[in-house]
């Protein structure tokens, strides 16, 4: 299937936003209209088939993993059923990455070092078993809390920024802070706490 990849990053029209909301709803991807509307603001590029129908979308938002402490674009890609299995995912991903890289290169100060991928598709995860996958320029960095592969792909000439400060963990009832460290239990660690 031949597709046209159309950049839309930071240039989304109200008409395309409405089309994306309907696309996600019709494809059973995002049923909540308010959530879908918020996601439209993250659109990087779209795919259109030979008839001009919307058949794919890439989205990105800034996210900082505590381990990296660097801003990355948390990247998502969704294809209509008609586009799945047509071997378009890599070319689409590469184009989206280029759009984001070019945008960052035009900023006075980069807002992201690259792409952060949480690989949700089991077939894609199974296909990419190497720690570094040069074919799609992504390096394995661990697993997400959902047990999914996390990979990063840095932009060309990306330079580390000052580490993003870590947020202190929320206070947990029944705990106290000890020397600014993590919460300590309010009951003794040894024994059963009874006198």
C-alpha cells in the first residue's frame, strides 16, 4: 500500500484535529473524546492512503524518565487496520523522527534529546531483540512499569542538558523522612514492633 506522509507538527488545523478524533474513535483506539482531543495537540505527522483517507498518525510529547533525567519525546504511532502489515511502520517512524529532529534543530535550546519508545506491539518487540537496533536506530534501555521494552533514539548531535531535577516522592501515611532520604517506616524494621 502506498501512503503519503504529511508533517503536521505544531501546525494542526481544527479540521484535522476533528478528523483525528474521529479516526481514533472509529478505529477503537481512543474512545474518550476529551482524551483524543488532547492527543491531537501531539500530532507529528499523518499518513494518507491513495484515496486521501487518514490511515496513520504519529504523536509525541515531552517526557523525562527519572533514570535518564533528560527530556525525550515519548513517541506513539497508530495505524488503521488497512495499513497494518503493509511494512510502512519503519519509514513512517523515520519520517516522524526527522520532523522532530528538524524542529529541535531550529530551536534556540533543544527541548528533547530524541525519541523514547515504549514498544507495545508484541510482533515488533519480538522482531527487535538486539540491544541496539541500527535498522531503526533505537537502543534498549530497560522495561517500563508495564513490562514493555523501552528504547531511545537520539537526535543527531544531541547534547546532554542539565539534569532535570527529580521530584520528591509523595508522602505516604505512616512514614517519616529521615535525613532527607526516602520515607522510612514509622515502625521498627527489626522485630514485630511490640514491646
